[in-house]
C-alpha cells in the first residue's frame, strides 16, 4: 500500500507538471497571436511558398521580409512592383512597334 501511495503521488506530480507545461505553451501561443507574430510568420511563409523562383536561402528570404520597418506595406510594394513590370513590358512593346514603323517609313 505504501508503495502504491508513493507511485500515486509521483503520478499526480507528473500530471501537474504536464498540465503546467501545457498551460505555459498555450499562454505563449496566445501571446504570439496577440502580438501579431503568428500572422507575420504566416504571411512570410505563404509569400515564400508562392514565390515562383525559390530563393537559394529560405532563412535569408524570411529575414529580408521580416526585417522591413513596420510602417512599410510589403504587399502594396509587391503589387506596385508587379504593375510597374507590366507597364515596362507595355512600353517596351510600344517602343519596338515605333522603331518598326520608323524603319518602314524610311524605306
């Protein structure tokens, strides 16, 4: 009986420690969620996943993305960059067409 009580006490302490660790993990998870860390990490990982040309170093990509000042809207900058790339293609085609027209006019 004595041995059984000791084992029971040991099991209770182990369960208490386990529950305490779970509570600490849950508290930490709520802290990360409340402070926006989970959202920021999710965005950077989705961005990396959707990147057509995977960078050689995923860690450097994450550092670069998370290293931006908090007042910079990275998504807006990416969108603007995509629009500007499309505009460059459009203008390049226009220049090529004009060169071709000029060449024909001179002949």
